[in-house]
């Protein structure tokens, strides 16, 4: 079993920045893909960014150039640096981890990000 604990959400003005963290604990394997998804009210949960243990990163087009995902394999933590935030970035952000060795997927509890003046 793997536990994912997120932190760093909050209220920020348009153009501002936030940094989300997701710490994984439990039965962690060396190979993984970890990422961030978001879900706005009345909408489906969509992938925002993800990173592999090898450091390959992927982003949805709407956040390219503004968001950066990074990972710390020693701390088993993934970060999402969000800059130039827009009101349309407002959503609950969920951390996700996939371990190919076990083919298991885990989710964090979610953290609210609100971009508003």
C-alpha cells in the first residue's frame, strides 16, 4: 500500500504562484510515474503534468511554460511549481502515482487551488 500526502494549495491572485508537494510513503518501488491531475466543479478529472522516475516530464498544453513538475527520488516527493496562475487553473489538484511493477495506481486526498482576485 502507498500513501500520498499533498500540500501547498491555497488562494492566490491571478499571475501569482503556488508550489504543490506530494510525498509518497509505504510500499514504494523504484520505477514509477507520478503526476498531478485536477478537477474543477462539474468537470472531469484531467491530467495536468506527470513525471517518470527517469525524469521524463509531460504536460497538458494549457500549462506548458507555466507549470513545472519535478521529483526527488530520495524524499519520494513530487512537486508542481505553478507560475502565472489563471482563474481557469482553479480546481482541486490530486496527486497520482502509478507503479508498473505492481500495476497499482494511488491517489492523494486532493488540495484546493483557487485563483481569484
